C-alpha cells in the first residue's frame, strides 16, 4: 500500500474539498454560481488551488451566503465556509501541512464540543423524545423505521397528522402519531449511541495526540461517519468532517488515510435507492 | 442542531385577519415569506409585530378561483386574466374560509378589497409527548396590529 504522506495529503485535500464543493453545493444561486466557477478554475489550474487567496474568496462566498440567509442555512454550510478560510490561512503559513492539520483537528473538536454540550443540555434529547419524534416525522429515517415495523400506511398517517396540525387554517392543537413497539427502544438506542460516540469524539480530538484515546481519534471519526450517515444521509456534512479528518490524520498508519478515502465512497454509496433495489430483488 | 424537538420547523405561525365579516385565518403571503422564516428561526416580539403590521396594512382580496384553461381564454380575449369578482355570498364564504390574497404594492385590485380591522399573529411551538405519541402545539407569543383607517388606505 502506498502511504499518503503530508505533502500528498495536502495536494489531495485540496482536490477533495473541490469535489465536496461541486457535489454538495450551497443551493443559494448567489453562492452556487461563483463557487462552482471558482471550483472549475481550481480543478483546471493547480497553482491556483494552491494559493491562499483562492480559498479565501471561496470561503467568503460560502460564509456570506450562509449569514445572509441565516434563517434557513444548514449548520454544515458554516462549517464548509470556516474550512475554506482555514485552508486559506494554512496555505499562507510558513508550514502549510502542519497548520492545516492543526486547523482541521480543532475545527472537528469544536464541532463536537458544541454538539455534545447542546445534546447533554437538552432534556428532550436525553429522555429519547427527540429521536422518537424524528423517527416518526422525518422522512430521512424512513429506511430505518421500516426495519422497526413502521408500514407505509403508518408513515402516511403520521405525515397527514403533521400536515393537518401545521396547515395555516388548522384549529387543531394536537395530533396523535402511530408507531410500533420497536420504535421507543430504537429511539433510546439512537440517543445513547449518539451521546456515546459524540462524547468519545470530543475527548479524542481535544486530548493530546499521544494519549491513548487521542491515537484512536481517526477510527472513532470514521465509525461515527459510517454509522451516522447511513441513517441520516446528510452527506455534505459527512464529507466536510471526513475532509478535515483526512488531513489531520498525520502518518499514524499506512491504512489510515486510505480508510478516510473509503469512507468518502461509503457515504455516496449510502445514497443508492436501497428500498427500491430491495423491492426489485424481492419481485425477482 | 439536531438536539431538541424545538427547531424552526417545529414552530408555526397562525395568522388571523379580523374583518368586518368576522375572523379569517390566512396563509403567509408571499411578500412575508422571509420575515415569517426569520420569526420562526429567531422569534422576537418585534418580528411578530412587523408581520402583524404588514398584514393589517395590506390590501386583501378573495382568491381567484379559475382553471388554467379559463385563465388562458380570458387572457386571449381581453389581455388580462382577472375574472369577474365573486358575488356577495361567495365573497363572504371566501373571507370566512381565509381564501384571501394580499395584493402586492402596485397591483390593481381585481375586486373590492376586504375591510380589515386588525391582524393577529400567533407563534406556536410543537412539543412531543413520547408516552402518548402526541404532538401538541402551544401558543407562546402573540402580536396584534390595527389596520389604518379604511379611508386612508383607499
């Protein structure tokens, strides 16, 4: 296996970030159009993508778009903007690979410090209500709830209930949702798995590199991505974390950076229409 | 941040116009989409009051009930797609059902505007009771604005 050293990792992370920007663009036209044009230019001309200014301009577009539409911006849009600014600052430093590793590591650490703190401070997350609610109302979890016995009729009934409640002229103040006996334990399992893996990630990225848990931070991040985005396919978020994970991984193992590249592919693989393929296979 | 039921998508606005013919619940007009999303994401009394004021100052008319073919025929014949205003009984029914549309600033009214007395905006928040599998909504803030004098608006 060919090891990916820091110089190769730097060259690759620039390409991976460009791919991220192309595959998961900000939907806002004022961001999407200029960033796509810049991204194509970055692909075409290597010296351009190695300049600090190039990433600074992309970062400014991403962040300006995110802040201008703050009332509808997804969290990971901010993270993508911060990441491009981090690339810019690192490329402008005297030792880009080391600066990039540091920035990537601390961006991931900050992400999970805040995410874990917010979850631990939220009573309806801790008692499982949040995941119970999400499993019954968020279509992104349909594949998972199908395994827990939720039928298309139940989903339809829940969808109609929520629509009836939020319809502008609705006089309703409550609606009842339908589930199966497997949903509450599934919600509890998801709650505690999320708290466990995000807490572990927080500790792993905050403690010094030589601490035992610090040495396994990459493994924890890859497991987190492989499990979380299998269930909730917010692939743009997953890719952003993996890009940062890839570059901060150093040379802790020959396989490590290849494992990150495998994880990128895995996240895209999750987007296949699995239910359709399974149904098709059953029909023969 | 994927950590609580309380999120912008779990907050809703209920808009009520108080008219001379009674109260009418209306959908968020296109002109207020952004302000409504802001109010759901970061609710403040000022934002709710801003929405209520705009609703109360707006000119509201019954929605036009027509098919695509009828609309085409009217455009082909007259060059404008406005249909005949609804008669009084239908107009009254449409007001009560909240089937009203807020005109944009310079839009010509296709029918006499509805007499608005005031507007009320309520912000409701969803809560989920996992034991009973019930989503409950509770009103957490309200803002009301009176309409300008009818003569002033005309």
